[in-house]
């Protein structure tokens, strides 16, 4: 008695093809084959900013092995990368470097914001004047957000799988990215905003000392 096999796709691209009897002829659209090939070889940039980069390194190690997803080839040059994984806290000075690296990446290019700091500034944004409130504040579009502080390697692998799905499901057409803007101190964290507010309403002295009072003339 044989086991009846179900019609289950064995590879990601199999659902795009039509196989005839005999298995010698396969018909599909070239666009689907190119998308399948692109989504199966997403090369990340060797780029880490803070503690989330340790989890990104662990994802590329032997225990998790993202080579099976086609994303284990970390490149040192942005001109050979497909995806920028923003792993860590973004400071104002680093923002200009990030935009330069992103501009040097060839099209099509993608961005994964890994961790709460890369998404929205994290715990450091409200108490540090130099932290930018996430990747998108720099004008860099984010394709996949991986939440966590820090997210585990399984979270990053799930984000890569979601990016693969996004590439395969994208309709025809060229991706148009908005122009990048200059990074300014005004994009800094909440502490800078608090200081500006205090200076404007006179609740804080300009020289950093305590406010004048009858006990402190």
C-alpha cells in the first residue's frame, strides 16, 4: 500500500511554474524566475551600529546559519549589497555615514530596521541629545521592521523571510526611493527638545547652573 503524496511546493519558486507531463518542459514568466532568484540571494552589508549587531553576528554563525536563506554572504562594500540591516542605535554623526552607504548601494536595494533603536530611537532617544528617532527619520525607507531590544536571531531570520516574500510579491515596475535629506541636530533625541523648551521658557539658565531663587540669588 503506497503513501499518497500531496501537491505541496518544494521550493519557493515552484508555485510560479507550470510543469507538463514527463517533466521535460516548464513554462513560466521570466519576471517570476528573476524575482525568485533575487529573493534567494539577498546579500547584507557588513554593518553594525550597537548591541543588535551582536545578534546579527549570531544569526550568521553556525547555530542559525542564514546561508540556507541565501543571506549569509555579508559584503564589505555597499556596491555589492542588496540589503542594509540597521542593527543598533543611530546617532546624528552616524546618520550621514548611513545615508552615504545607502546611496552607494545598487538598485534594487532594501532596508531592514533591526531593534527598537533602529525603528524609533529605543530607550535612548528621550534621554540622549544625539540619538535619531529611527531609520526613517533620515529619509531612508524601511522595508521590514524587526522589533525587540534586542531581537533574537530568530526574529532577524523571520524578517529576512518576510523580505523574500515582499520581493516575490512585488508587481512589475521600478522602485523609486525619495531623496535623502541632510542630518541636522534638530533630529536629535528628546533630551535636546527638553533643553530647548527649558531655555525658551526661561525655566533653565543659559550657563547650566541652577535657576535663580531667593535661596539661590
